C-alpha cells in the first residue's frame, strides 16, 4: 500500500470512528425519547417527508407510531404530537413545560430569539405580559377597535366597488385591510390601498409567506450552511425580511423623534416608555432588538393570518353559493341592508358564525403550530423529553381528526351547529392553538373575520370567474402556513 493510500484509509477510518462516537453520544442523550422511524446518518428522516405537505406526512406516520413519536430533521430530533387528547395534554396540561420557542435555522436567522413571537423563558414572559396589556389598552377586544375595523371595512367595500363588477383578485385588498388594523395599533397609522410604498410592502409580505411555506424553507432548515451558499427563492425571502425590518426601523426612529412620554399613541410609543423606565434594570427585556422583532411579529401575524383566512372564505363562498345565500339571508334578517354590522350581531347569526369557524377548521392555517420547545426535562406520556427538544403539536391532526368531526375532510358548517341550528363549540377547534402560547391576537382576529366578512356580504354577491366546480380549495403549498390558490372573482352589488 502506498503512503497516499495509507493516509486516505486512515482518514476514512478516523471519520468513521468520529461518526460512530457522535451517533453513540446522540443515542445516549436521547435514549428516553418516544420511538419513531429509524433515522439515517446526517439526513435523519427527511426522505420520509412530502416537503409540500409536511404535516400530512407526520399524521400518516402517527398511524404507525402512535400519537407521540420522534422524527429526525437532519441532525436534530423532534417530538411529534398528534390527536386531540395528546395535543391538549402537551399544550395545556404541560403548557409551561413546552412553552419555549424552538428556533430552527430560518427563525434563528431572522430573529435570533428576540421578539414576543420567537422568544422563550423570562424574555417571552416579560414581552407577552406587556404586549397583551398594551394591545388591550389600544382597544383589542373593545369598542374602540371595533369602530376602527368598521371604518376599515367601509374602505374595503369601496375598494371592491371600484372594480365595478369586473374580475379582480381579492388577496391584496384583504391584506391591506387587515394590515391597516394592526398598523393602527402598532404604529398609529393606516395607509391608502393605492399607496405604492404600502403595496410594495404588502407584496414583500405575500412573497415572504409563500417562500416560508415552500419546500425551499424545508431544505433550508435541514441544510442551512449549504443553502446559504446556493441561489434560490430563500435568498429573496431573507432580502424581503431585511426590507420589512428596515421599514419598521424607520417607523420606530420617526416615533423616537416626536415621542412624548405622557401621550403614547400606540404600541411603539408604549414600548419606548417602558425602555426609558427600565433603562437602569440589568435584566430588562425592553431593548431595541425586542422592540423591532415584537413589532415585526405583530405586523406579520396581524396582516397575514387574518387576510389569508378571509381570502379562503371568499373562495369557499364563491364555490358554494348556497352557503353564501344562507349568510345573505341571515344578514338581511339581523342587520338589514343599511346598518353597519356590529360584533354583538354575531350572537344572533349562528350560521355565519359556524361558517367562519368552519373556514378556520377546514384550512388549518398553521397546521403544525409555531415550533415549541421543552423548557426542562419533562415526563410526558411515559417518555423523558429532554430540555431544548423541538416539539411539534400537529394542530391539523386535531382540526381534521376522525371521530371528532362528522366529515373531517369536507367543508361542513354543521360541525358548529346543533340540531336546533344554534352555534355549538367543539374541543377540537384549535385554530388559535391552545395553552400558554395561544395566539396573542385571537380576540382581534375573531372581530376582524366577522366584521369584514359580514360587511362585504351585506354589500356584494361574490361570483367566481371560472366554473365553480373548478375552484380548488386545497392549499397550493403547506409549510409553516398554508397558502391558498389565487383566483379572480366578481363582486356584484346587492
């Protein structure tokens, strides 16, 4: 054997020994995890995923391995939790234990663990408590924010009416409307639907969400170092996030320049006050990084999830005219043609309420929740879940669980109606998640969905441009969020 062959053989042997030692250490550290599919070295169980619909792959695996199992994403394991009982046990009974936010590579890169949405531990507790209190102070769940939504709904009606019955895509005006609500709370401003800078911002958000929910981000999360060196849509995603952050930084700086401590106008002003109050506190989390990332969290979540739900509602109502007609009848009976819809009308409109809930159930907009993490070693269903482990509560497995819904895979408002036609709740409705990290803006989103949808249907009949039977209400892609297909519609004045 020549010297070069000797050294090559030695190098391969050493690498093999190092890999074996690493595997043994990994197996020892995670020996108490639930069983699951056998992972391959380096790539884990990635080849068992449909990258366009990860949650469906995990639900399928739960049929073989049970409601709690381990799945390896490259070099890191995740504890997957499926089904109503197991998910509620994880999120509610063990809500504190699993309250951390697991930062897989894309979230790590864009947030570094700052902000109310992506933080854990004491940072998250401080920011969540402050954010909930501040959102309430600026009207969330109260009459004052209802009036803002009612006003914005009229701008949305005008936008639809300006189409004069011609074909148009509804996603952008809906995104503008919902964004204006969170903008008014977060930085005290609304934008015209024709404002080019605002439209450019909405376009960046739409593109970022599409890429975030695409297979490109699944690849990035599995092989980030390689993907950082490769071209592709993921690079545009990070560019868009940088541009959105730049817009928010300028907004924060503008607030600083005119800031009056005794007259806070919005979330940013109130955060600046808190930063000033805590400037001598060593452990305060009220710092610039958390202000920027919390504002980004609120802005993106408040814009995208509600507008996407409304977008899907429009598609479903266009596809099923009998459902739309029943809502029109309920609007005519309870509200009439002229009075502006109010939140209190919801209690008298069980069918409309049921349709809104069923849209949320059917689309399951965040099918795997936002990533959770174990905050300490946890005994869970006979297994030891180590601190720092990635935990995936598959919300889709609850929202579509057979036995808890009459027709889990079909759109059916009767899921939320009793035999007398009254609205009924269901414990498997987890569209806003559950437990400690339940959606911050749930009450705001509920109000927006009802007021925007009833105001639009009070004024218009939504007609599809293509044949109704050709409208596909399945997502075009599913990742962190599910992304609907885009069709053109006509808004015909009633």
